[in-house]
C-alpha cells in the first residue's frame, strides 16, 4: 500500500472547519431543539437540570389547545398568504417596467429601487411607525387630502397586519425585482420578434412568452419569499409588540416570548418546530405544484 | 405617437415607484434635523423650519451611540473576516477538490437552507450558556463564523476556475494550501467582495440573535440599542429619526459604493437553486 493512500485527503482540511462549525452551531442545535420540544424545560430547569422531565408530545398537545398559538399561526399565515404573493407581484411589475426597452438609466433605477432591501429592518420599522402615526404621520395626511378619514394603522386590530404587510413589501420588493430582471434578460429576444411578426400584442406576448419563460425564476422567488415571510419577527417586535389585541403576534414572536421572556424553552422549541414544519410543507407544496405543470 | 405615449406612461409609473421607495428615507433625514416637537405638528412638515443637529449631539453625548456603532462595526467586521476565510475554503473544496461524498454533502447543505434559523436558537442559547458565552461578543459571532449560503456562493463561482490551471500549479510543486491562498483566492476576488458585503450587511442588520445574546447595554449593537431606545423615547420622534439615520447610513454608503458587486452576487446566488 502506498503512503499517499494513508494520508488524509487534503480536501477534508478545507471543508472541515466550516462544516464543523455549521454542524456544531446549526445542525446539532436543530437536532437538540427536537429533543428539547419533548421536555418540560422551563425557568427552573435553567437553574437546576435535575427538574427537567421528558414529557413526550405534551408540548405539541398543549399547542393545539393554546389560543395564542392559533392566533399566532393565523396571523403568520395571513402575512405569508397575502404579503407573499403581493410582494412577488409588485417585484414582477417593477421588474417589467425597469426592463422595458424604452427605459434608459436602468442601472440607476435598479439601485434606487433596491435601496430599502439593504436597510436595517429595526431602523426602517422605527421610521414606518412614524409614517403610520394616526395624527402626525404622513400616510394619514396624504390619505386625508383625498378625503379618506384617519386610520389608526398600528392601533386598530384590523389595520395593523395590513400596515406591516405594506411595509414589508416596500422593504423587500427590490430583492425579487433584481432576480426577475435577470430572468427577463435571459429570455431570447427572437421569441418576441417572432411573436410580433405573428401579430401578437403586448398582453399576449406577456402571457405566452414572458410568464412561461419566467416560471423557474418565479418558483425560486416564491419559495424564498415564503420562507422569509414565515419567519416574521422584527417588524411586529419593533412596531406593535404583537398587538393590538394580538393581531400581529407571529409564530416567531410567540417562540421568542415563550422561550426568551418566560423561559418555557421546551414549549418554545415545539413552537419553533411547528414553524419549521409549515415552511417545509409550503416548500414541498410549491415544488410539487410547479413541477406537475408542463 | 404610441411609442411616445408608452414612454411617458413608463416613466410616470417608474417615477411614482421611485418616489414611494425613497420618500420614507428622505423624510427620515429631513425630520432628524427638525427641532424637538416640530415633527409632531399637523399638517406634517416636509422640511425643517430651522436645521438643528441637537438630536445627533444628544445621541452621541448622552446616549452612547458611538459605542453601539463601534460594537456593530467590530462584530460585523469579525464575522465577515472569519466567515470569508472558512466559507471560501469549503466552497473551493466543494467545487474543485475531489473527496468521497462531496456531492451528497453539497445537496444536504442546500436542503438545510429551508430550516429557519429560529429552530436552532433555543438550544444554541443553552449551549452558549454552558460555554459562558452569553452576554459576550463571542456569543454573537459564533453562529456566524460559517454559513451555508456563503459556501454555496463561493462554490458556484469557483466552479469556473479551469482545472488545468490548478493542475499546472500542482505539477510545479505547489502545495494545496498555497494553491488556495495564492491562486484560488485572487481568482475569486469578485465573489469574495460580494460575499463580504452580504455578510457585513447581514451582520450589521441582524436583530434577533444579538437581542437574545446581549443583555448588558454596553455590548448592544445598533439595532438592539435602537429598539431599546424606542422604548424610552417613543415620543421623541426627531431623536428616533436621527438614530435611524445613523443606523442606516453605513449600510447605505456601503451599498451605494459597492452595489455592482452586491447585485451581481445576488443574481449569481439565484441562478441555480
């Protein structure tokens, strides 16, 4: 046997540090979270591990009976199901505008529209809290000019979630817009030229060339948007603390409150795993729906 | 004629889009220079009657903003440097070096990107508590030292390096570490810049993890400090706007100067799932 085959493949030295860290500080905690969700880890166990008990699926049964969990899940699904598609639609619309052949200064436009994406969410939320102020905020002032009466955006349970969705769209649309523009630019122009010769108008070209050719891009964008939106946390934390009347309490915020405010870590781990299950199910569903289409 | 109308409609729509995008940011700037109480008048003012820097002075002189800024900058720089080194090593190996189970490993890492970070947070907190890293800078840095996304981005880029180039270096007797350091890293410079920007901004903007780990206000990062400040100064709109400006300005400048790298990297990261 030659000496070289006994030596460790040098490639392993390259991957080992990063993989060890990701394993130790990501995969191991994820696995531990599953175990944690089967225990009654609480503030007493934090001080003395002796009080820790294995409770099986009790945390998950408790979730099913916890009205706060159902409220948080309903709010999160509202945010994902309404905010997600709206955000993707706005991104696509703006991408089509910027990418239009008659538009000049594409680079500058693209960068300006992208600006909110790189902004710190906490600072953005502080600014939008002010924009939404019922008395001094600019939004109500602007709506007042066209005769729409003052809305208590963040103080009214009916409006708080739409307000957070509006801000999230403003903050995020630029990200998907860039990806859509890249997708649009990869569509061969000869397809449009052929369609024009055949007399297809702009709408039919959009419907029969642009949309089908963008399908892989749309799938990618839809999935990453959905995964991100399920993790809603900083917006309600900063703007509403989950209120009013729990109308903006999200699953991630509930997990944070249960785990890091009340130290019910076993229960909070169950909340986190249910969130993971929803994200996984949503992703698989998206992949199945799209791949079945021709 | 129709071409002219379409052009106007396009620019009109884009103008509205740009205005809506920039208005909250411009108003934030404007309000941060207003004297106290001017922002809480009706109708709202677009520009300050007299420009004042008093809120910026208060933030630096009484509210330790320079400290939070230094904390944020230091933490983001540390995370960026460490993760850039480790991710580039792993990404290069996954793209160009052969070892058993390489492709399976890569697929596993990609699949793990659906796992939300929040799932790991509770046990990670307990682990770091055992290690005595709660309420330390190390506790903030540790989970960011390597990232799947970073490895993925480097791998996508490193795949374009020709094998013949690496083999030629090997024939010349260069060791693997030397090839990585003096051949691969320089070739990967554009994507390293991109990843550095991504990582720096991500760390600068991160909120939930520093919020959990840092309990001592001297260690706060800017976003945590800003959220905390909001609790005490919710009525001082002008002051909060000045705090937001100071939080956003560094990332805004980084983006405006390095946007080419940022946007190209984003596209590269999205072309192949």
